[in-house]
C-alpha cells in the first residue's frame, strides 16, 4: 500500500539536490487553493472507489496535511508533486495526474535528465543504456545511490508520489521505470531537478566507484510514462513443429488504438487455434508481457479456447452516480451514463447488462487440450491483468514471469473524467466505474502471482536473452511429471 513517505520528503530533495539549473513558475496561494479545492471535490465526489486502500478518515487527514502546504507560493512542479501524492493513494493505476504544458515547456527548454536508462531486477537498479560521456562504459553497473540518496529511498519516494504503483504491488513500478526513459523522467519529476548527477556504482566485479555525469537535454517530446509504440497487428502466432509448440503473442487488447474491431481479434483467435489443431501442437505459450490492457472481452474470448465449462468474466460494474452536478457546474466533460442502463443500490449504480457480465462459453471448435504456459510481467495491467486473473483462477496453465501490475480481484475503468485544473493546468484523469472480476482470493491489493517467478537480469537485458521462453523450453525438454 502507498505510504506517507512523501510527507517527510516534500521539498527536501528538490531544494537541496546537486545543481539546480532551473526554476518553474510559482503559483500564489489563492490559485493553489482554488485548484486543490477543485481537485479534491471532483475526486471525492466522483471517483468510484476513492477509499479503497485508505479509510475515509485517513484520506481526509492526508488531504488536510497537504492543504497546510498551500499557505505560501509553490512552483508548478512542487504543486504537481503535491497533487500527485494525493492521487497516488487511490492505489489503482488508472487514476493519474499529468504534468502541465508549462512544466513540459520548462523541461524541454532547460531540463537536464540523467543520461542513462535503468533496468530493475530484484529491487536493484542497473544501467541498461549509458548515454553519458562514458559512452556505454557503465552499462551493466549497479546503481547504489544518486546525488547522495540510496536507490531504495528514491524508489520509495517515486512510488509514494507518483501514480505508477497499484496498492501494495510494486511490480508495475519497477517495470515502468525499466522502460525507455521513464526512470530519468520520474527522477526529475518526483525527486530532483539537477543539472549533474553523482552516482555511486558497483561494477561487475563488486568494486565501488563514484562518477559524476552531466544531465542531457530532453531531445524528445516529453511524456510520462513513456510506452513502446503500438504493434500492428497487435497479435501474432508462431508455430515450432520441432518442439510441438505454438506461441501466441498479444501485444494489446486495446483494439481502438490500432483501429481494429472485435471481429479482427476473434478471426485471429479462430485461425490460430485452427492451425494449432491442424499441426497437432502439444504445448501452447500465451505471451501477454507489456500488454497494458484494453477491452477485457477480447481476453475472455481468447481464454474460451482453453476453457471446458462456461465461465464469467466480471460479476459487477459500479458507478457512484449517473449524473454529476459538480462536473456540470465546472463544465467538465464526461461520458454520459444512461439511467435506464443502471440499477440503483446503496453504494451507487450497477450496470444491469453488458457483454462482459454475460456468461462466457467455451469455444465450440478448436479447443486446445494440451499444456499451456502464460508469460506475464509487471506491465501486464488492466484488461490484461483481468485476463491473467481468470487464467490463474481457472488453473488453465503454468504462469511464468513477474507479478502482474494490477489487482487480482478488481479494477477501475471504462468511462473517464478528464480535465485540467484552472490555474496550474495539471491534467486530472480517472475512470467512473469500479469492476469486480469473477475470481476469488483472500490476499487483496496484489496482482496475479506467477507459478514460476522470473525477473530478467541485467545480463538478460544486455544480452537480449528471454529467460521466460527459455524456461518454457526447459520444461518441455525435461518433461517433469506435473507438466
């Protein structure tokens, strides 16, 4: 669960970091208070589950503590950190605070980022891409501290201020920060806006060394978090007849991002499983690593080729309201919710009928009866997390990889609220529905746990190795009794 670590750190890192090359425009107290009032009122009256991981009294105390910091002017980035720290305690990765155009402009003009990309493994940080003056010489080195702050404290601070993590699950934090330039951006936004960086490193032989590197200008359009480009088509099939193995890779269930329809996915599934049956394949890998989600119905239809009995995808979809007078008064746009589609209950409005609430049936043709493996990592989130929770709950195969990035039993999603705060320009976004997945487990607040845990090492990353698929090969070759 998110901790109030940020309360102790607020301003300390940003004000005493090594080298402060830039300052962001400041906002006066009255404008700060106006923005914060809008933020808290909209969030607490509209979000479907604002008290999911903090009791109402504790959440209110958190808000009051933050308001005490609004009596003096704050810079744009300090206010961004303050608002983001509140949103982070929602504890569900669909709710976010985005930086303003003024912050982006300042970063593009004057920002200096750590000139390295990091890979996180077992909670440790390693340099995976060195763009400093050392010209790749530091790749593979472990980072122990940056500007006098140890790496575990840096991650604690990023996790407690940013909206990257999900409840007590830090898997997505590590995987997001290992992707592209997300760690340098997170360090800049949530820890320290330095012009130079002093790093304490451990080399490959265990020796300790200290280096200082100059920050690099931002030479790309600023976005946080960065994501890899969408793959088209967002699915693929590879068949290895020698191993009697098929690999289905689903890059995304977000059909709209790549301008596809349900039928395009369903056609691929049919053709893929027809080919698998025709070739007499014994082993199947379904790879959903780095699948950030989309529409969960597409995941259910994929699972239907492995199911032998009818199953449910979700048990309920709840919105707190169907009309939002506060949003209307503030001219904040949101997707319209039709009253006749909902059933009123004490805690809000339940969706009465939806494709994802209906009983899902096994595929009539081309069902796979062999041994299945699922590959996932911390960037498996949202609809992908629902997909993996169902695969785990129904024991459809062996799960290999890292804990998934969402929450096993439920998620927030669908219709969204999106608006900018009037003075700071910070972008606020969160969904209107809370969704219960048709699974059960006592341990709440964590993702889907793998049967075989594998966290790629820095050697795997630098050597472009895939230990998860290699593990599948080993299991097939060794054929243990439970395979």
